[in-house]
């Protein structure tokens, strides 16, 4: 299932049944608020009240947490190293040999990490609960060109396909005696026999997809009839407007905070 | 080389319990066919035999080696595995080099690897294509090349996952010949197949699987004659057995000769 609809995780919950745009707007507004409201901890607060409860209701919280950590940890570590240790000036918290850990750098890294975690978890929440084809249909109904939808949609679908393909290739080559476990050198040597079939396979794949699209009249001009029917409600439309108004208010307020000292 | 599967269970990380307590002993030189409907766990089972998967419970022993204690690459010297899709492994520019890849990985010298590759290509009747680019072969030819790339490793055990799929009658006959050759060399052959007639033609022992378990395991004639058991695995008995049963003949003939013999036995002629 996940191969067909991007990262979609099949669950029967109210969140899954919401109109794709409602979820898209919700996630974008959460990101906006978390990024714009000043304060080191604001991304984390939005994460706790905005993202976590919804993920819980949608029964995808474990998946969201697991994959957010996987994605965010490398960023967090590099941010802490770069900003924490190489911050110029600032208060020294602790001396580590020739390096000094600065409080300001540390706070900056914490906020940066929070922003990344918020963005990644929001993106995952949206994609775990929304079939990518429905999201794209919703966007093209709002005027997004088909070619853009296609690029976004196929990128989402390619990730799980790529992973599955890579695993099959790994199995096939190991079965022919290719050592892939062990030292760095061994793993480097194993790279070519894994990457070559993956790339060649992707080229064949892309060609097949292009042909499949062409025979389905992808490049035809004009409106198309969709077999998918999206359910929207007046309530959800109202919620979306409210969320966007709220976002606007936050932007306005943030702008005022930025402008005020300059006018004084 | 003896294979011993000791009460193994396996659950995929996604959650599917694909094997539920499978026990199987395969002696050196045996030819075993595994049948069963899609999703029965056949591929999952054979992936345990070369260590691609390690059992969640139980253990798999391949000639004294516990698969959990050796890398797949090490196991590859003992168990050859022919995959379904050849395009998942092609890396060389010529058919000859591609087929020599496995032997080279096993540490054979270049001349040895070349000799083994040439012999394997002869077995699949692709010797003339050894200088061709793999992608210039037809799809059924590429599949035969994949088969050759495993034969060239000269492993004591060879596993085929649905080798006859996508082959025409000639290709099927060719694969049948290869299996007979391997048997005559006393190598262990394990095959997964949906082609019951192929299975009846070449395999003395049949294992029927359903829902992660072994339903039946025994001489081909016995297992393939149990129509009701095969029905639960969504497999039909071979044509000859069905014909014999429809005619009320004694026994379960797997070959035309056997069929004629039981026909004569019933009619009381010689
Ligand atoms: N990589 C995988 N991840 C999760 N589940 C899998 C995977 N491969 C197979 N399965 C599941 O395990 C079961 C057995 O699959 P498999 O061994 O491929 O069956 P067969 O080869 O008999 O058709 C099926 O229910 C299948 O969906
Ligand atoms: Mg299979």
C-alpha cells in the first residue's frame, strides 16, 4: 500500500478522512507559528500541542516519532557542534579542551533543532495520514499545474520504491558472495555493485513511467475527469479560513515586533 | 551438504508473521520442490537457507553452520540463490563478466572464474552471447544469465525461486535439463514453483506450504495426489494424476510411462 500512496499509513481514523487541504493548511500553520513566534522553546510547544495530539488521534505517533528522530538527529548534532562551539563571543558554559561551549550558541542550536523537528514531524504527519494522490488532486483542483503535482507525487512515491529496490539488490548481490558487512573498506567496495543496478533500474523505471503516462494522455490539454472524489465540508472550509486568518495574525504580529523597535 | 530447518518462525519488521513453526530436513543431493499459493511463505523460507533472513525463533543449520553466525556472503559459497528479477543484480558490461561476478566474489582466480562462467553459460545455451551487453539480451535470456551466474559459483546447494516463470516451452525444458544435470552431480536442488507439471517431472520430494506452515512433505507422487490437500494450498494436481484419478487408475503416476503402466495394471494386460 505504501508504495502506491507515498508514505501513507493505512488507518481508519477521523484524521485520515479529513480533506487533504485541511491537513495541509493545519500543518503549514503549525510550522509558521512554531517558526515565527519568538522564544527558544516555541517550536517545541507547537510540536507538543499541535502535532503530537493529532498524530496520537491518527494512530501514527510511533511512526512520526521514530522517523523524526532518524531525520533530525544528524541535524541536531551538527547544529550543536557548529553553533555551540563556534559561537563568537557569548557566555562560556563549559570549556572542552581548546573549545568553549557558549550559552547563546547552545540556545540557537536548540531552537534550530526544534524548528527542524517541527518541520519534519509536520511533514510526516501530513503524509502518513493523507494519500498523496488525494493531496495532489486537491491541489490541482485549486489550480496547481499537473506537471508540478506529478513531480511532487512521484518524488513521494519514489522513496519507498527506492528503499525496496535497494534491499532486493542488496540481497541479490550478497547471495552472489558480495561481502557488505564489516570494515569501512569492505563496505566502500560493495558500493558499486549496489548503486549500478539501482541507477540502471531507475532509468528503466522512469522510461516505463513516461510511457505509462503518455498512453494515459498525461500531456493532453484541458481539464481531466478524476476517478477520485474528495469529501469536503463547510465546517472544514471554515476551519481552514480560520487557520489562515490565525496565521496571518501571527505574521502581522511578528512583523510588528520586528518593525516596532525600528520605528521608535 | 545437509540442510536442517529446526522449528523456525519468522516475523517481518512490518508485522506479518510469515513462518509459523517450520521444520524441514534436506539431505545432500536431494531435489525438493516447494509449492503453495502466493503469500504462503515459500520465499521467506528459502531466504532462510542462505541466511538472507535469520529466524525469529528456531535455527537453520547448513552443513554444521548456523546461519546466524555467518554473513550471507560466506553462506554464498555453500548455497546459491537464483533471484526472480535479473535486473536487480546486473553490474558488468558483458554477459561473460556478469556470470563470472559470483565466482570472483568467492575468491576464485580469474582463469577459474572464467572457466566456470563459460561452463555455466554453456548449460543455459548462452555461450555465444558471452561478449554481449546484458541489457541487449531478451528478458527470458537475462533470466537464464542470472541462473548461469549462480551455477558458475558451483555451490553444493542451489535454490531457484520460480525459475520457469516467463520462459517459453524451450526455456522450461532447458531449465529442466539443468536441474537434471545438478541432480546427476549430486548437488542439492530446491525450487519454488507454481508449475506443478514441471515439479512432477523433476522432483522426487514435494513440500506443500500454506499460511506459513508446512502442510505436507513427502514423495512427489503422494503429495501431488492429495487433491483436497492441494486445494487448500490453491495448487492443482498434475494433469496426469488428475487424468488417472478421473479414470479410476491405481497409484499416482507422475510420468507418461507410469500412467501407461497403471492403465495396463487396471486392465489386467501386461
Ligand atoms: N519484505 C517484507 N516485509 C513485510 N512482509 C513481507 C515481506 N515479504 C513478504 N512479506 C509477507 O510475508 C508473507 C509471505 O510472503 P512470501 O514468503 O513472499 O510468500 P510466497 O513466496 O509464498 O508467495 C506474505 O504475507 C507477505 O505479504
Ligand atoms: Mg515468492
